[in-house]
C-alpha cells in the first residue's frame, strides 16, 4: 500500500523546498507566475526572503521521497472575504494520481481554517485541465475573481473552496 504524508516546512527545509520548487519550474513552466531562470539565479538568502517566507510551505512525501510542495499565504489574500490563497502546487510525476495532491490541499485547508479563513482560492493557467480537474475533485469551484476583489489578468481561472 503506497504511503504518503504531509508536513509543514520549517527553517531547516529551505534547501529542500527550493530544490523541489526549481524542479517544479523546470517540469511545468506553464503552471507558475515565475520561471526557473529567475529563481535559480537567486542565492538562497534572496530566495528565502522573496519566495520561501511569503507563506507556509507544505512538503508531501510519497514512498519515502519528497514528492510535492504547496504554499499557503500567511495572511488573508482578500481580508473582507476571509480568503487565503494557495500558490505553487506541484506533485512530482512519479507521485501523480496517488492522492498526494488531495493531502497537500487538505493541509492548506486545515491551516487556513485554523487561521480564520472562510475560503481558500487559487489560480489555474487556462488549459491546465489536469490541475483544474484535481482541484474540482477536492472541492474547488471556478468563480469570477472580481467577485473577490482580485484584479485578474492573463489566461488564468480562479477557483475557490469554501471551508467549514
Ligand atoms: C496539478 C497536479 C498537482 C495535480 O496532481 P495529480 O496527482 O496529477 O492530480 P490527480 O491525479 O489527483 O487528479 C487529476 C485529475 O485530472 C484527470 N486528468 C488527467 N489528465 C487530464 C487532462 N489532460 N485533462 C483533464 N483531466 C485530466 C485525472 O484523471 C484526475 O481526475 P480523477 O481524479 O477524476 O481521475 C499535478 O499534476 C502537477 O503537479 N502538475 C504540474 C504542475 C501544475 O500544473 N501545478 C498546478 C498549478 S495551479
């Protein structure tokens, strides 16, 4: 039986999260609002302050391997709607279809709920249908970003999940 687990990254995990993030940017350049070239050019201190410290990272482990990451904002992204945002979701190709994505999203939802969120939201590049399907399977529905006071630019879909 495959085994998966999730933990919140701590200060000791910067190098690990950075290497998974760089792998994600190489593997799926269409999926993120950043590039491998930009983030690989930052030294670890610069990357830590501008990327790692922007939110809480969760690391997914599958069959003993670090195989997924996701980031949740530390504060409301749209305060008036108690909406927290999720960024940077990536699951390694070897761990796709195993349920690790659901566990990563659940970790974000639990953390956001504890922080007082009523909603979690994320952006999906138009055409990234595998991601949109995975999110829909995990309780996210597509909504107009303007409904949440978010400026929307580019070919992205905004999806949101209501928390308990
Ligand atoms: C997006 C991602 C995290 C999803 O994780 P995953 O493990 O692949 O997702 P799952 O297998 O749990 O779910 C994918 C669903 O899409 C379906 N699917 C697969 N390919 C598809 C496609 N081309 N179009 C539509 N649906 C597709 C699968 O059948 C599955 O649906 P099901 O649960 O009803 O069977 C992962 O694929 C990934 O890291 N991709 C690259 C980075 C990325 O796109 N990140 C998202 C940023 S918003």
